[in-house]
C-alpha cells in the first residue's frame, strides 16, 4: 500500500481530514490525530499528535508498513477501516 492508496481509502471511507495528515503540507486541526512523515534517511514515521505535542509511535522502512500501522490505529475510531488491514497483520 502506498500513501496515495491510503489517501483514497480515507476519502472513500469519509475519515475526518482533521484527524490525520499524510504530508508535510497538511496539518491536523483537531485536538489529536495521526501523522505520517518521511524522514531524511528515507524511512517513514507514524506520529500521534495531541494538542500540539507529538509522540513518535513507530519508524518503518517502507510506505506499506507505515500505512498498515496507520490503518490499525485509525480503525479504533473508524471501524470501517478494518477491512483494509490484511488478515495476516490484523490486531
């Protein structure tokens, strides 16, 4: 899965855009949300942000892994996302 594919899923499933950010150009406007950021060394970070404070949840070597972890986290609030998590990687 790529970031673009993840974005399409989030749009189709009507996930509130204020609860996530998939690029440096977008910011969350809610009090909390998930962010994906690419690092300078080519890895991917999953970050939880609450009231402006960021906590790195994990660092991944590829887009697929960070996207799946993102979906797992978001599926706690958006149950409709569970169908996109591969069975082999389900919680």
